[in-house]
């Protein structure tokens, strides 16, 4: 933190940060670890959770959000979101908001100026950056910006599958435009995956050169001017059946660090992101295979590695200077676990009927016996 007391504003009220994405299932949102990271740096900050579902476990976890508000889905548009944020801000003045879900970002980007006028800071990629990171744009990053990526083709018509072998060697990776990926060993495999991903996510479906090797995930924070505020690289050690990291360990690799800095400089990325990088086993180098434009769910590992990137994002959203961080040390592990969250039906009812829940107003957490009654 900076020299002054970051937990208090000039008017004496606590620094208040809103964070989205409070789901904590086997495919968790980043909101809970982002909040934990902010609390690690600023224990007295007031945290406002912005939830899309009353059953999101993060709504009820002890020591996570002081206040929880149900939010309209991004598909309802920027006007509805602005109206809701204005209502929250009138009750609990917000200093910054950290959106953590891909689907929210286009809507929040439309409100950046209006939020600034309200005194609510953000630190997000621009709309142009968001378009650049699309899976269908990775090949353009290679040809236009010189970022090392696998060759790829964006398919909208299955008739083009028969000509793929003129551009790519099999096997290839087939990816939905938002989620899902599968290896294809023949045009017939590509066709099957194309139809499945088109039905689920629409077109385009991306077919990408397959790079055999070791994958690294890197959480990074860019300053928007080509500089890297900080990054933490990790190698996955445990995966869920959805392919999500359930355990990992930080790695220190000078070539990987240089690759991340070079990529962020070429992208001029602003705000948080996750880079998925493949280190080719044939020694041909490092390849960027995906960009996720927000903090990943494993971001609390950055706190363990001494590089608290969510807190740095809050400081940047507040207009403060954050000095670049040195590379993170190797050998710091995270192991995710699940537990049964005991909560009060009264809290759930308040959230579903009123659309808001205020933990700070409660005299004490409900015990298991009180919940049972």
C-alpha cells in the first residue's frame, strides 16, 4: 500500500470496492479470490459483492462481502446496469468496481466515463483491446502485431473444413468462440467438433495449429501503455473434469517472463488478464494460445507469491501510481478445496426478495443450530 492510510477516504469513510463474480462452484468465478486478495492488503476496506444469483456461495461466506446486491444480467444492457449501480452508490458510495467475468466487460466498458463522473474508478481494457483478444483474432495478433501465436483459421461454414489441410497440419485444436476445446485428428473430427461448438456457442469456430508441449498460465496486470505492472506464472498440477485448475505451482522462467513482457507491450494491455502460454516440446519457442481479459479464479496465488495484483488493480482504478513488480518466485503452491457453507435462510430470503444483503448490520453470524431452527 502507499504511505497514507488506504483503508480510509478523505471524508473518513472506509475505502469501498465492489467486486463481481461471487459464484464458487467447481467452475468458480474470480470474485471471491479477488476479494480475499483485496482484504489481505486492506483489511478495513468495505467490500460490496455484486452477485447474479442468490445462491452464489460468495454471498454468504464469512469475511468476504460486507454487502451483497443482486445485479441484472449483462444481456439486459448498459442502461439497466447503470441504474442499478447508481442505486447502490446512493446507499453505499463506491470508490472502485472490479468486474471479474468476461460477459460483463462489454457492458461495463460502455459505462466507464459515467462511473468516473460518479467517482467510481475502474481499470479495464478498452473495447478495441477486448476485440483483439477474441479467439478468432489470435492469428491476426501474429500477423499484425508480431505476437507469437499458433496459426489458426476462423470457420463459419463447415464446407471450408475440407480445405483445412492446405493451411494446417493435423492434429489441430478446435475451439468454441467462448469456451470449450478439443483435439481433432482428421477433417471428420473437425466436422463433429464444429457442429457441437456451433450449436453451443455459435460461429465462428476456431481451428488452430496444435502445439505439443507444456502449458503455463500467467496472471498479469498491464498499465495500458505497454508496461507490465506485475505477473505470476504457474503450472497446473490438478484439474477438474472441466479442465479448470484445482491446484498449481508458481514457476520462474526468464524466457517466459520476457515473453509475457513482450506480449503485453505489443498488446498495450490495460488492466488484468490471464495469458495461456504453450512451451513447445520441439524447442520452437513459446506460443500465446489464449487471452482471458480478467483475473483468473486462481488469482489468490499472486498474494501467496508476494505480488498482490488485485490490490494493485484497485490502486490503479483509484488513480494511484503502482511501481512495476519484480518476477514472482518459484515454488509457491495453491490447492483448492470445497466445504459446506452454512448460512441463514433469512439471509437468502433477504437477497431474493429485497435484492440486497448487509452482513455488517447483523449482530453475529447464525450458528448451525439457529439455521436448523
